[in-house]
């Protein structure tokens, strides 16, 4: 209530000094970034963040809507006007505190969340034919300022209640869930199959977009809140769900993701040099294959084709450029307008010299006498009528095919849930696609003590949607435990 009163007083003062029309006329801030030529040869973070002056000016653009729709566009329900008003009056640490009330990973979300499709897409500036307030940039600024100041704060945590809760997977859904349950006072343990905590934040997103040190700080905050982490532990293999019950865990949240890569099933796809984006990015991001001080190998092709048009495809092709690819190509069967990747990622890829072969689809690969890929046959496509996704269906153009020389192909056409966890729990309802079936409101599975969220439920989603699932599941589980239902 005190925060709301302070914001109300600040709004009143603003109205006397600068009216909405004046604030709306301020041009949206542009974040500085490393040049394409320079960054395409290293793993330094591309976006460089805002200065304090830029952040304050951008925050001034917020029009203090009576009914802020930006909040409805945020899957984790951040108090967006609240943290932005704190930035506007120069109270940057307080802005970070507001973010942490609802988000376990503000520095992460400020970097990789598709704000332009969520909170910023609801900004009233768009109705006025102006650019939306740069909410993502401001979120990153507040989180980075707090970390760099050395004055890190922690959300308020309730007194321990002694109830043990298990989390399977340390990706964004698992971390978000763990953070909220820790706030409620639960004894939370996160079990991670890999040797590092972070899930897709570590193995899937390159350092030039999300530095590992940023993820580590966010994880460190959760540890300070009492969350425990167990690495190298495969739930369903190393330890069973029955084992967890015997160890006293009251309930569990499954956030094991969707790490099983999809392939196209075309001729030659098993040639050496053709791999999934999951394998490629994991080798580089998690295993350090691009560094000289590690033993993990990775193919460093000179003519690299990445099949797909999502963010993972962009991460893969931009990584290939950094590993020395002279020709790095995105091959996508639809047009650029249909690409699911963030516009910023497409823009950055082009600046780094990536070619875009849109309206093309590989239909065959050929190799040399050693079984290594040397070429791919591309089918020219055209857009037909819309399909179930609402996008126009790509259809082959008869007789329009061509061979292109390649020495590495990275397939990024989607993923499927890892079947290990669903198969290891008798009676757990699973969809035909292998996802865990849950009540969409409670995130509760067919087994009352097991909740689930993120890619293991959605089949594939953004970091922020997975975090939203984690928050929803935590609120639901807490309520059901309080009522004695589980």
C-alpha cells in the first residue's frame, strides 16, 4: 500500500510538470549494441544495456494508465507501472525489488523474453501510433543495476513450514516455481539431470544473448532464499518418484522440458555433419566445445545450413558464424513474415552476415565416400492457403529444385518432450504428443501430488511462458496444501 501511495503521489506531480502528450512525444530509446562485424567473431553480449539517463528518460514515456494493459500481457504478472515509476524517479534498487516480487529471473527475462509480443504489445502508445515503452529494456536495466551495485535484495520469505517439495528440472519453469514456493515457506529441492543448473537457459541460449554469469546470479538468489539444488540426478532413472515420496516430499512439480529433437525424416539425414540444434548448442553453450581448454568436440563447418525459422535456429546460425562459418544460411520453408523468431534476432543475424533462404525446404542430402554431408537439395516453395496455425501453408513449386554445397547442417524444426519422466510414473496421463496432461488452471496432473509446467506440458514455449506456468503451479499447489487436499 505504501508503494501504491508513493506512485500515486508521483503521478500527480508528473501531471503538473509534463502532460501525456509531451511524454508520448519522447522518442523510444535505442539500446547500444556491438557492431555486426565485431561480434560475429566472439561470444560477447550483443546488447549493451541502457545508461541511467536513458532508463529514466524511457521510463518518463510511461503514461500511467488507469488500467494498465501491459500487466495483462505479462505471463508472470509483473507490476510493470510500479517498477517503471521507480526508475523514473531514480530509485533503481526499489525498481528491482518490485520486479522480484513476481519474477525469479528479471535479468534473464529482460534479455530473452519476447516483450514485443507480450507486455509491450498491450502498451497504449501503440494505439496512439507511437512505439511501445521499452519495458524489456527497463527490466534489464533495473536487474543489472542492482547486481552491479552489490546491493542485492531478496524477496520476503515466509517462516519455514517443514513441508518438502520436489522440482524436476532447473529450467525457467522449475526455477520460477521453486522461487515462489520458497517465498511460501516450503523446503524446496530442485533435481537437475545435467551437471549445471539452469536447463535451457544454460544449454540452449548462447552467451552472446544471455551470459551464463547472469543466470548464475539469479540461481544464487534462489539458493539464498533456501532453495536446494541436486545436480547429475535423473528423476525416473537415478531416483524414482517413489523414492522421493519415501524421502518425505509431499508433492512434486515436473519441469523437465522438451529436449528430444525432431528431424524431418528425409534421405541422407543420417550423414555425418547433420545434427540437431539441441546437440549443437549444448556442445557449445554447456560443454564449452568452442573453447580450446575443453575436450568436447564440435564440427566447425565452413558452409553451414540451419533448417528452421525460430529463435533456436537463429541461435544456431549465429553460433556457426562465431565458430568460423564463411557461409551461414537459414533455410526456411515459409517467408520471413511467417518466421516465429524475434524480429531482433533476425535483424542481428542479418547484421552478422547470415543469409536467409526463405521459401526453400530441404528434401534430400548427399555425402562423400566417407559418409560426410556435402550438399543439400532444396525445393522452392510458395505460400498457399492458411493451415491450422493460421499461417499460409508452404507448397512445393513444381520443377523448382537446386543443389547447394554444405559441409554442416543443423536441424531446428522443433522438439518433443523427453519421455523418461512421463513413462516412469504409472497412471500419469500423457497426451499423444508425449506431453503431461494438466488442468490448465491448476497445472495439476492426473496424479494429485504431481503438477507440471513448461515445455513438458506445452511441447515448446518461451522462457516467460514457462515461468508463468511455474508461478501458476506454485500458487495452486500452495492453496491445495493449505486446504489439506494434497
